[in-house]
């Protein structure tokens, strides 16, 4: 892995970081005001969907530019799902 980060990689990482923060904020608004709460005639659910889409875009760029390994990301996602199945109540009836 290189020590220096080129300008394009820096920009992609920075925007991805910003999108993560915006997803966090959108989730906070859902908790505070519900999915149907609105700001500027946009529901919190719609805002969350938009911010998640922005983040998915940035994840795609991280993969497309080979900044991160798609295989490693997929393996991590599978491992997280297995942990959730074991430790969370999401999948329990």
C-alpha cells in the first residue's frame, strides 16, 4: 500500500466521509421526527434514501478506482451479516 494518497483518491475519500456523516444525520432525523417527518417538503425517509444513494455512489467509486478491494468489502459484509445473525435481534422472530 502506498504512503502517499493522490488527489483523486483524497477527493473520493473526503466525499465518502461527508456522505457517511449525511447518512448519520438523516438517520438521526428519522429517530427524532419519524420517517414521515418533513423538512422543506421532503420526508425524512426520502432524505435517508437520497443520502444512502449518495453513499452507495461513493462506495462504487471506491471500488471502481480500486481504492479498496471489492472482494475484501464483500467478505466483510458477509462476516457482518453472520455476526448480526448471531448477536442481534434483527433476524429473530
